[in-house]
């Protein structure tokens, strides 16, 4: 029997924080308490967590590993290790690869390579439509049987409302989850930043909030008409928060996520034409940031995901209009959450553990994300006193495309354990 004893840590759960030891046996939490060390064998591996907070391993329900097809940006090996560096012990990768993950063979490929990588747990997300073309449903149930945890055409919306209704109905029949990329492309057009004062100031084409909000409203209404589940990805606007909030009050089975960059920074970042600020949905204005934070505080937004979207440096080193959308998000996520949500008093660390771990696991139906006796021993140890400057060159990810390079953050990931085994120590 493999045993690990984590001693002297501050154990963080949704209900509170306590000084306690954690005994792990064969990959599960056997006991939590001040005297559990007496239950450990003499051969147990010991970790001194003095001064550290022990949290359930973070669960990222929305990231991009770029494999297959774009491995110059990221691959499953580098991405799953970068996830660990950010405290994420479970990650779910989006299907907009090349070829896209629209069949069982490719789902099996991702799970096989992830097993070989032996880092963070990786669950692939399959496409909703074949080839992400929005014309014909992909084989959702077959992909699910091979390991797909959810389904999305992320990167592009399912623009045909009738097909989306069919997809929601089919998914509900088999208990599957659809994650919706809420964007009306006909409204977004060829915009590259948020439509507003700053876009006009720098002469860049804007993307109206309505592009996101119209599709958010459509998918909520479709789900409501079918009494089906729907999850709204990367919420970025005040209007989208209001739509989700109102839908929940009506009893619609809708959940929603946002990302750290949508509550940590505004579209002022585009004023220097830094292409690392080119993200989809785009960075918005202060009123949107405030609304996102309020949505997190009142439970409208269920989870925080990274939308980790790595790119090669050469791709971002282009004119703003030509550079790709995306931000490398794994390795700054916790620091941004702690600095901008917890340290500011908007939420507690106990609420953050729900947003980063328990809630995304619950939405996806995964047996992870909780720190309790009997649970899977996926754990993240953090130092809340550590103040540091973000250095993109220190990233484990191949993607160094972050707008937060040079920012000062508080709260750092120190160690991660997966199934009770130490995977990364920083």
C-alpha cells in the first residue's frame, strides 16, 4: 500500500479552513485531522506543508492542448505539465485541433497520449458537429463511450439554431453536456477587440457585446424549451451575466464559466497594440469586469476556467489584425484569482476552491475536485504569502503569450499531487 502523509498544512474546503494532517493511502484520502500521522506506516512518504494551504486539485473545464495538428503551439505532454504548474490536476481539452476531435479514434488518441504523459489528468471534449462545420451532428454517444467528457464546437459557434436544438435534445437523452461557444459570427464580423472607446482610439475593428449576448440568449432559450442542460463558455460581458442570472431564476438548467483575464484586466491592454491582449471573447470594459465579479460573488457564474490557448511567439509577433486570438492561461490562473478575487475581499479562499475545483467537477460529472476523506487524492499546495512577478519565460507551456508578463501577483502554486503521487514541486 502506497502512503503519503501531508503534515502541518492548512486544509481548505468549501466549509472552512483548518490546520490538519492528511493521510493518503493508495491514491485516496484516508484521514484528515491533527493526529492522523499515527495511522501512517513508517515507510509513508512525508510532505511538510507548514505555512502552505492544501486545496483540492484544480479542475480546468476549458483549455486547448493543440494536439493533434498544432504541436508547435503546445502538445499533450507540455500542456499537461503546464497545467500541473498552475495547480490543475484535471484538465479538459477543446476539440478545435487538426483534425478536430470529431470521432472516437481521435478521442482515444488524446486519452492514450495523456496516459503516457502521466501528468495532469486529461479529458477530451468532442465536437458537436462533424468537422466543426455546423452542418451535421458528430457521433456524440460513441465519442462519450471512448472518453469524451463533454461536447463543444469551441472556436466557432453552432450557428444553425435548429441543429443546436437537435444537439441539445440528443445530449439530454444520453446525459451528455454541451459547452456553448456563444458568438454570433455575423455580428462579430472581422472584429478583433471589444467594440468601444478604446477600439476607436487605436483604430481597430470592434466586436459588439451583442455577438456574445445574442448567442447566449439563444442557447439558454433552446435549453429552456427542452428542459435540457447547457453550459455557457468564457462569459465576458455584463449582458451575458444578466442573461444567465435571469435564466437561473427561471429554473433553466444553465451553468456558466468565466476566465481570470475577464475579471483581472480591461481592454485598456490593447492601447499599446500588444497582440497578447487579443483574446476571444475580447477583453471588455470596467463595467463588464465589475459585472463578472458580481456574477462570481452571487453564484451566477459557477466555475472559473482558463481557456488556455497557447500560440507560438512568431504567430503573435504580427500586426494586431493578423495575430491569432488566445492567451496562455494555466500558469497565471491561481495568482490572478487570489490577487483579484480573494485578496480584494470579493470572495473567500473557501469559495475559490469551489469555483476552481468542486463546481467544474460537478458540472462535468467527475469524481475529483473535493478534499474529504474517501476522495481521490488530487491536491494542490499553495503559498498565499508569496509575492512574485509573472515571467513568461518561466512557463512550462510552449505558449508564452500572456498579457500578464511583468504583473505582480500574490499566491503561488508550490506542489501538486495526482492520485496521491507528487507530480510537480516548484
